[in-house]
């Protein structure tokens, strides 16, 4: 078991879900910024994303499940954390549908216990990875939702995110820890723990493999953000003055990066004119939202570094070049991969 060589001059950050799609990039950014990092992960999707930082003296893996309260207690006994970035979750609507009770235990109950333990241990910062899915469906299709818009979750995944947001904002004393909620856009792009079950990645992958893509509900809006830019936002929060971000909420993304699925197809066609698509029209998807991101830009100076067309190019070339040899491998998916047409959300 590797041990963290503690240095009183370095702040220790816990990253739950650190071996995952978002977390594996964040670990490297935190180490580059001079933090010591404790990755808390069950490695349910493997640990290959940690290989190149495995020997870093400022990094350690604690292979535990956050639903195990005894193991969580031991973490706080062993380390004096400056901050916690809470990414661990049963991620996405399909995965939560498959295991709803596990989703409740992990995404809500374990999250509450983790935060209460952080308060008791006098942790300074707590960053929670929430989602723009919390907005549900726009009431006015010509307007944008923002952080002041009432939340309208329409899936178990979003309901649990909203419930924990409410717990943070209403149940935690305001005289100690500084919690911040980040509502992430729909993510895409290359990561050490790669995923191809995300809209932009999935669409690009299908085209790269020369397949015809079935697009369900081409008219519905979502905001998109590159996975590496999530780390930028998290670091901006960790570095900000506490009074600027305490008990506050920020959408993470860029207003220019709201797309319908049809618009995504059009972006792909600009790069691969011979790509083949078929549309399956839907009227019943309750998730339809365009999001405004001015607040994180104006308050924290956050800006994205990559756009959706750049992300499409990343995925296409990673497959065409052989960097990703078998994008159909189950390791790239959070739910069982079926050999049938399925809807990508």
C-alpha cells in the first residue's frame, strides 16, 4: 500500500471518484498545481487511468467505497484535508435506472455522510459535482436557464443531485466549511478513463467506425463542455476567496456551446461529409434546456479552452489513428453495452 509523504507546506485534496472520466484529469491538474492528492475510488472501471501518476510521491489511492462509513471515518482520521472534490456517483440516468437503490445510497446518503464528516473534521473546501440536468425542460424555448431558474429534475439521477444540493444549502452550518456546487454541462472529450457512452463521443465514434448513426430527438437542446475544462472550473473554485464561492452555485460551460442533437450532426458533417445519419423523431423527452454560463465567467474568470467541433475532431482522430483500438470495448461504457440500437442521452 502506497503512503502519502505528508508535507506541512502542501494542502491535501481528497478526490472521490478520482479514477473516473472527470476525476482522472483533475488528479493530474491538482498534482501540477502542487497539491497532495488522495484519490478515493472503488476502481469499478479499472485503474489504468492512474498508471502514469502511480509513483508520484504526492499521490495516493484509497480504494474504498464511500458508502462504507467506517472506511470514510478512517480517511478523516488519517489525513488532514484542506478540501474535498466530490465526483463519486452512480453517473447518468441509465445507470441510476439499473441500480436505483445503489444510486440513492451512493449519490445521496453517502454524500451527506461525507459532507457531515468534512464539517466535523474542519475541512475548508468542499466542491460538489452536480449537473445541468437538474433544470429538466425549459418553460420558454426561446430563453436560457441560469442558476436562479427553479430546478425541475425528471430523472432519478437529477433528483438525487438536487436533493444533495438542497442538503448543502439548507442543512450545513455557514460558519465553517465552504461548499460550492458546480452544475456541469454534458461532457465530452478525451480522458485517461475514456468513455464512449456520452453524446458527442458516441456520435463521433459511430461515424469514425463508418456506421450509420440513429439520432433520437434531434430537436432537444443541451449544453456541452470538454472534460478537461471541468478541472479548470474546479481549480478556479479551490483558488477563489471563500466569500466568493461559499454556499454558491455555478453552471460550468459556455453559453456558445448549447447544441441540439441535429446541430451536433451538422458539426460532424462538416468534418466527415460522407457520414450517415437517420433521425428518430421524439416529442416526449422532458430534458430540453439551454443554459447561460455568464456567472462563472464573470465571478471566477472561467473560460473554456475547447469547443464541440474540436472535441469531435479529437474523438474521430483518436479512433482513425488507432490510439483507441476497440472503442466498443465494455471498459469504455458505464452501462452494459448491447448489440442493438440504443438512444444516447
